[in-house]
């Protein structure tokens, strides 16, 4: 223990290191995470693991775990493990199961990070400027022809898409960030932050990020007037969509030609992927094909004959709910919906509209991108949940 020269309070060195590490990681996150979306996972899960160890050394016990979230994670892991008994690709399933275990542990540790009020106040002052810096880097690099991304990633023609993951994560995180700024009396900064993220989404090449942003704003507007209706509609609508998705994809399979003139090639490619994957789902709707099997499930010759872009080389579904159905069957989908409904049920208080907007943005992205084992995606979701937990109490807001 040593004494703080300013306040005169005695501080534990483990606590000082933990607080400094927390601020340092979140300070670089909006820039490093935007420039390289996959950086979210090592930064945030690394922070969670080190902070848990420092907390344990300081307090002689582990941080508290979110029991409800942990139970859902355990049930989902058991569903995935059960898939090993009858999987299309045992090696892939074992590999992805190990990945999901790491994601679950990292996310739960991040959710449980102890953060005091003073540290939280400092955090959001830092994050406001960090987000502006990240968007400034994105805009400058885009205008100049991506010299930064070319230096980092080579001479790829689509190098601008390297920002896509970071943009999507920043859209989801912008809502808890703006909510905390508004709750701390910084409403102007809250709107400036949302405006900066909007600019980054418009300038960037991520159609998913832009769709998530628009969905978030739409739900925020509705929830600002009728929050209970917005929450109920979001939960009911997502549940119905997720459960009916395979049948809906089969019904839409014959209309790709009609959409070719109004949807860009990547959209048609997604429709083709969802076409044959929804067909495989209906072949094994309960047990699924095994975690990780989406890239290797068979594509029939008759299906390939009608596709322009999809081929037999294997690709992930670009829709996490389709992937859940395909790989884990109905039990995996139900576990995922349980997590969504838990989050919606917990959203309360005067800043509920911001929480619902973030959920809407995340659900939109989940329908258009990422694998269920994308660790950077889960890291950003866990970070958003942590930031919402740091909102001041209603009497202090």
C-alpha cells in the first residue's frame, strides 16, 4: 500500500495498475479497433483477464460473474458440445468449440470488471476524444486513398473494407457512450459523438455498419416516445424472425432474379449463400450439422447451376442466425434468443432508448455479417454491456 499525495488516501498498487490499464486500453480502442477491427478481441479480452487477476490479487477473491449470462453461455456451450456426437466435421467442431469457450470466458470476465464512479467519469471523458480521433483517422485515410491501410495490409484493391468491422463495432458502442455522456450532463458531446460515428459510417464502405446505424436511430426515436412498446416489438420481432428465418429464406429463394437490378453483387451473393444453407437447415433442423460446419456443408449440383457468385469453395453465412440454425439447430437459436431477451428485460431507466438502439444496431449487424465465433464481435458486445452498466443511477443522472 502507498499513500496518494493529492487525496491522502491509501491505495493498493494493484488497483492503480488496474485502473491505468483500463483507461489505456479504452483510450486506444476507438482508433486501434477502427483501423483493425479484430483488435477488439485481444485488447478487451486481454484487459479482462489481466484485470481479473489484479482484482483477485488485490481483494483475495474473483470479481462477481453475471450469473444469468453465465448460465446462458453454459447452456449454449453444452449445445455446441453435444454436436460433437453427430457432426459433419469433427475437427472443425472441436476447434470452434474451443473458440466459443474462450469467447464466453473473455466476455464474462469483461462484463464483470469492477469500475468505480470516478474511474467511469474519467473513462467517458477520454472515450469522447478517442472516438473523434478514430473517425478522423478513418476519414483522412479514406480521402487520401487509404495510405494507412495500404501500409498495414498491402496493396489489396478492396483495402478500404478493412475498416468495416471497426465501423460496425463503433456503431454499437456509440449508444452506450452517448448515453453515459448525456447522463453526466454532456448532451452536446453525446450528439457530437453520434454525429462523428454517423460521418464515419457514411464515409466508410460498410453497408452493414450503415444499416445498423439507421436501425439504431429508428429504434431510438420510437423508444424515446414509447420505450415499453419499442422493447416489446424488438423482442417479439427478433424472436419471430429468428424462428422463421429458414422458412423465409426458402420462400425467397426463387426471387433472386427480381432483386438483381436493385441489390449490389454482394447482396445477391448473400442471398445465394442463404439459399443453400437454409435448405441444409431444413434437413437437420434440431441437431444441426455441428459447430463450424457452415463452410463445409454440401452444395448440390442443381443449386450451383442457378448461382452467379456462390460456389463450392466454402464460405461463412454472413448471418449469425442462419449459422446458428445450420450448426447448432433449434436449441442454439433458443439460447441466443434467451440472451437477447435477457438484455431487453434488463434495460430500464431514463436512458432505455439508448440501450434499445444499441440492441437494434447489434441485431441488424448479426443478420448481415460475422460468424458466431468472431471474437472481435463478441468483445465489442461485451464492452457495450459493460459501458451501459456504468450509467449513473437515475437520481444522479
